C-alpha cells in the first residue's frame, strides 16, 4: 500500500480559517487538564516581637518565608520537538551545552503558538560557570503547521568538537497526510476527544 501522494499534498492549500475555528472549539470544549508545576516564591513578612527587660517592649521584625504554590500552564502541548548541541572547548575555552525545546501549543483562548525554551550551560574545567534560560512564544506559521504532516527527521552528527542531535525538522521523504494541515487537525482532535 502506498502512502499519501506528495504531488496532491503540494497542490492542497492550508485552510487557516478552518484550523483556527477548530482550535477555538477544542480550547473551549476539551476536558484535558493543563500541565501544572510547583514553584516556590520568597515572601517577606513582618511580625511583632517582644523585647527588652521582661518583654515590655515590642518591635517589628522582618523575615522571609518560602511559599510553595501550584502554577498551571495556559496552554496544551500538541507536539514537542528538540535541538541539542554540545561543543567541547579547546584549551582554556569552556564547554558549551545548548538545548532548545519546541512546544507546538494550543492556548486556552484557542490560539496556535510555538513556545521555544532555550537553555545554555557553559562549563569551565568541569564546573558550571554560566547558565541562561529563555522562553519565547510566537504564532504558528504555515511551516510550523506542516511539521505535523511529516514524520520528524531524527538527526545525530558528531564532528570534531561538536555534537548535534535533533528531531526539530520534518523528513520531507516521509509524508504522513494527504493535505496540508491534516496533521494539526488530527492533533487537535486527539486533544478534543481525550
């Protein structure tokens, strides 16, 4: 049995309006809980403390308290892909470890976005000396939507000081669906029906 026709796929058009309406419907109707995580915040508080001889005086004292709370994402992850690069430094140069996680998400308002979390760690002589973490969020583009229509291209390459491992890009030789946007529609449908 042959797979979907690449020529038919290329002739198809991405129906943004239909995808957006369906995404809004799924966001309104899904019963799937969003991810949660525990975060700890430092809170500064004051209290009255007795002082002096026989505790006859009071004074205010400030102290800090760690307050745990649960934080809930304002999106559901439909698919995740990643990119990871390691570079061994030469001589006195630091080793660098860079990771990017691409989450293709549906927001609680029905938006389709790509959240990219990048993390860079530098190690000098084996000890962590620098760490940076950033998160960005952008609307999905047609290229992002079409990632759902292809298998992920898994790639690993080691060359000299560099190692790269990724499944971020589509494998254009392994088409999964017959028309543009079908893969994203099916991901939304799975979220809606769970």
